[in-house]
C-alpha cells in the first residue's frame, strides 16, 4: 500500500535559488496568495510587488498562501521600471513570462551557473506593461495547445519557476 506523506514526512530539502519574482501590477488576492506559495515551493529569494500594494490582511490571500506570506521575503514598490533597473544594476538577468513576437518557449530556457534572475510576470488582464517589458532581457512563453492563448498568471509563474529551478538543479548535480 502507498501512504500519502505529510509535510513533516516528505524528504524535500529546503533550498533557496538566486531568483526574485517581480509582479507588475498583479491584483487578484488569490493570485497574490498563490505567488507566496509558489515562491516558497521553488526557493525564490524575494517577491517584489510593483504597482499595487498587496492586501496582506485579505482572508482570500491568507487562505491561498497557507501561511507562506509569513516566511517569504517581499517588498512593495510603486514602480516596476525602477525596480527592474535596480535589480539589473545588482547583476540580475531579467526575464519575462509573456507571449510576445520575440518570445521563445520556456522549456528552451538556458541558465548560466552563477547568474541571478528576476522573473517578471504581469497583470491578470493586460500582462506586463510595455515599459517594463522593454527592460526585460528575454521573453519566454508557455506553449499552449487549446483555443485560448493565455493562462492564469500564477499558473504561468509556477511553470516558469519549475523550468528555472530545473536549470539550477542540473548545475547542483554536476
């Protein structure tokens, strides 16, 4: 028989990767809670909430985050462009998860061993603002096979973080 494990029984090792998440005007409290949970699950160093300040007292955010809002580092900034410029000056490679005329599939993401990354994701309706998108070094999209050309921002961030951490894990195993 197979037994389902609890959080304390799993063999997962806590790790932190040189990755920060910049959210360009993401508004939904459920999505914001999911971002905390994803950041914790994928060892993200910090979340930058840009544009709209998250309501950390929201029951919807807290229910979705499942207490990860208390363990993931985060910061609020009014301006996405200033924040991404600051991170680039600190040596971060800026990548966007957005469908553009120049985006490439996220499974083709390549990582240099020692680099730091800022993953940029945008508003639920409008995506990443044009000014912020222009500051990103590269754009990646998630290939989709249905009639719709977009997916929920939290789901796309989860897929992107999975691909990014796969790259870091390859270096760790060498």
